C-alpha cells in the first residue's frame, strides 16, 4: 500500500471510529479522536504512535471483517507507525532499512563482527585468543581497553544522535500549539504513563495479546525486560567506577556487584524477551501488520543474542573459550548500537512524545481551578 493510500485508509477508519466511539476508554487513541472529523498525515502519525497495539478495539469492534466497513484499526495504525519511523529518521536514507529489518540488521551486525575480529587479530596473537587467562585485565588482552571503549562509545553515540534527531523531528511535527506551562504540567502524567505502561492494560483488564481473553502478559514481559536492561546498565556503570576510580580491572569475582547486576539483569532480560516472543508467536495475525511483526522479531532476537553472548562470557570466562566469546559479544554489542536507530527501539521515544502530547491536551481540557471564595 502506498503512503497516500495508507493515509486515506487510516482516515477512513478513524472517521468511522469517531462516529461510533464504542471503544472509548480502551486506550488514549479514542479520547484523542473524539469530535475530530478530519485527519491529516501528522494526525495519523501521532495517533499511530499513541496506539499501544493492545487490540482491545479489534476484539470489541462490530465493524471488523467480514463487515463491509472492514475496520482493522490495530493493523492500520501499525502500518502507519512503521511509516512514521522511516519518515522522521535521520539520516533519511536509514528509513529504507525498515522495509527489510531482518536483512538490514544481519548486514550491520555482520560488519560489526568482522570489524571486531579484525581489531582483535591486529592487537593479539591467535595463540593468546585460545589461551585460558584468569588474571585481572584478561578482557583487555583480547581487545585493548581504548579500542573496546572507543568502538562502544562511538557506536552508542551514533545511535543516540540518530534517535534523538528523529524524535525531535517527530515532536516538531506533532507538537500541539499549547503554552509551555501546559506542557510542563503534562510531564508528570506523561511520565507516569510511560513508566507504568498503563495503556497496555486495555482500559483495565489487560490487552488482547493472543485472543479475546484480556491479559497483562505483554505488560509484565515488558517490565521484566526493561528491569533486566536497567540491571545491565547499572552493572556497566559500576564496572566503570571500579575501573576508573579504584583501578580494579575486569573480570571481577562472581560475587562482585558488577557481575551480580549483570548476571541478574541478563537473566531477567531473557525472561522478558522470551515472554514477548511467545506472545508474538501465538498472537492472532489478522490485526497485525507483517512489517511490524518482522521489526519486533528482529529486535527481540538481536537483543537476545547480545544477552546470551554476555552471559556466556560470564559463565566461561575462565576457559579457553573466553577470547572467541568476547569477540562474539563485543561484535554483537557494537552491531546492536549501530542498528538501533532502525530497530523497534525507536518506538519508545516516539510513543513517549505521543503520550506527552496526549497528556498536554488533557491538561488543556481541564476546567480552570476555582479560587477560594468563588
């Protein structure tokens, strides 16, 4: 479907939903379209990212196929989301990667793995890679710290820059013409919605992730995965303090804080990823967009590979497999950062921006506070 056809189809379905409003209360999309009769491209880009794909409207709607209206709002908004990622991504040429996410990620990660292998071979002897090294600084005898930190920092900076500029472009397109004070008041409720993922509750009982029975499985899996990710971030920061403040070189003991945080975080991430992959496998495909499914799977599989390789390094670091496992893990990490702008990760800041606009409009709609004595 062309971009113009997708816009026209999304507007058609949204206008029918506005006339019906049976699903009001299921998610923030329906309050946002209430009393709206025309939807421009920027409106659709906003609403598509405000949609949390809970599928509550699909299960509740009386106009889904085979009805002549053929309403399939979750799939239509999912397709519009993919387009919005590509439209606002910087640099614009990266938007093409959303067409074939699996292939794009494989190519980028493959290049990162080759770079890591070449860097290691130029800095260490093949015999050293296959030797068992249990001493402090063993990681840096495989790949020197300046190269390791430099490659990780450069690839992460690239990802942050691309995603930040894309989010800024998206926000400028959808930002409501409201006073700055209203936006500031909206920050608190927007942050609450972002952190708690309450809109994955489908209006309360949960999302229709797999069938018509509501469930909180996806919301729980998201929270577990993010908690695990935060654990790995805390592990990295703690290890940096150990290295730079105290001069303690990795690898650290199994009972050390970086290892406990990283190991626990990795296990939690795998649990969350496993839950999300299970939901993707069992979910009804009719209210889904095939490209979004591919994007979800590509991101989750890559994140799982990064996590598994990190746990393998942790488990086998005192064996002769350390060198090869570290090459694999570092290559996956560098590739993950480089590919991050055109993975499903970009949905997080885009959805945050959409939730901020929704919260700001809700704040603006509130009646003015009454003064004492009125």
